[in-house]
């Protein structure tokens, strides 16, 4: 089976905010699929792995400012945050 939807339908049906992806890992990948933008903001690996707690001021505090440490395990400054 298959499913087809126009770019306009997909873009009007979804409103994703505060989405980040690792720009270092995505180097060379397309910015869109079937002319539908991937969305989100590319951040460097360092920026995504830096925080060890929500709102860590040594990092970009806006990315993880509202994340709950009882839900997310921030690990070390070389880990991506993961669900507990």
C-alpha cells in the first residue's frame, strides 16, 4: 500500500515547534523530502550534548530550559538527553 499527501496538506496538518536536529550529523542530507521542508533548527552536536541539567547556563539555555529532569536523563556533556 501507499499513502500520498500534498506538501500543503502536510504542512497545514502539522505544527511542530521547538524541534532540533544535529547539523553535524546531517551534513549532506536533503533539507526537504518531496518538497516538504524538514523543519526545526539545526544545532551543533556540542549544543545538543552540552547540558547536564535543564537550563544549564554553560550551554544554550533556551533549548532545554523547560525540560523536566525527572523525565529526561541529561547524562554527561558528551551524551544526548534521553527519556528516563
